C-alpha cells in the first residue's frame, strides 16, 4: 500500500482582465483560481462543470461542486485531459474522466461536511509537549476550550496525561474542571511506530465519528463506477486532519489484537477490524482512493491509498502517485 503526500498551489498563471467568475461566492475565492476557472467557458470538457458551479446559490451545494472543480483544475494543471459528467452504461455519471500518458481514469468525488477544529484557527499551548514524552506508541487526537486560562490548561494536560498512560486504542474521555465545566476531550485513534505519543490537534465537539459517513459516501461513489475501467473514489473535506477517518473507513478500525504476538518491544499487538470498505475481497473494482482538501482561499492537498495486494500496472501506479499525492505532511 502506498501512502505518501506532497503539496501544490493552485493555480500558477496570473488572472486575465477579461476573466470573470460569476458566482455568489466569488469574493471568497482566490482571484487566480477564479480566473483559471473562468477560462473553462472555452473548454468543451469542463464548461458544464463551470456552469453548474456558478449556478449554485446555497453554500453546501456550491462547496460540493467546488471540490469537483478543484480536483479537475489540479489534474488539468498536471497535464491531464479532463472532462466532467461522463455517462455510465448504468444510467449514472462519473464526475471526471482523466486522461494522461495513455491511461484513463474515472473519478467519483464526494464531499464530507466536517465540524473538525481547523489547525490554523487555534493556539497550541507549549504545555501539550509534556504529553509527547509519555512512552506509549499511540496517536492521540485532542481538543480543548480556547478560553482556558493557565490553571485550566494545566488541569487539562494533567488529566490528559493520566488518561493516556492507561488508555487503549478507541478510548476517549472528556475532561472537566472542579466545578464540572468541560475543559476539552481526547481520543486514542491509532497505534504508530514512534517511541512516544503523536498528538493530532482537532477533534469534533461531542466526539462525532465521521467514519460511518465516509463509508456511506464511498458506497455511493462505488455505485457510479464505470464498468471495466480504472475508478478512483475521492473524499473531499473542508477541514484538515480528516485523512485518518478516510484511512479507517477504507482499511478498518484500529483494534488491539490479543490473538497475535506483539512486535518486539511492545506489549500489545494491533490490527484492523472487519469494518473496512476494502475488507478482504469486497468491492473488487475499487483499487485506489484519495482524500483531498481544497479551501476557497486556495491551495490543494491530497493523500492517496492503493489497495493492498492490488495488481496495478507499473505505469498506472506511477500516474496515480504523481497525480494524487499532494502534501508533504498531514
């Protein structure tokens, strides 16, 4: 399985004075990106997508089309021939058809609304570094009340440390002040190979689990597959730190396996539950999937998964990795 990431900026060409992106949300869009989109009026393969994007006056549906447009723009700038709304024999449509270097891909893009705290919008307290020194190889996702004073933050960190020292994968807790007010929460989301705690900042209030929703979106995308073709499911989000939910939806929840011998130096063996979209031989036509993030302010991030043991031709694998691994570190 390949899981690498890189980063690119969209787009590189300057806006043209005659380019106008006619959308109620145009003022929120990066001007260079808006100019690049407006050029699709003369692109037979993408003019329909542009018209649909500009016609949306509700934010949710606009962002749905925006995700499709940003994936299309990224691929176009990578030298691909891109067309939208391609009919399938089953009476459905593939969101994008992508051609490059003799390969043809069909992309099915589903956007997930998220309530995850954005990394850019919070202040990281140096007190949290204490948690990274706990000698357990776990990924822990955190959230806390941004209005906490020094005493409140200290109480949160102390409670988090006590929890992490004994918690198992999948455990979560809410920490409170002496008066019962909520300080924040944390969840142990996965094992990892490092020597200490890996902190992931950003957790939905109330521990909303997006994984079942992601799986439903994947099921909907699978129903749109083009027969006898290379189909890629793409999950788009507005928030960062959602790639792990996509990973879990594809490969299964992280669990502790007491029927296995743990790796050398570890007390517990970890594995995956049987709730993954790619469980064993299920959905055999799905061989690759990606997560993308493309905010209105500009930029493009993605992460690619290739199905374990999938027999992908070397050229096809190269094209997928080159096109859909777009961020150095998530």
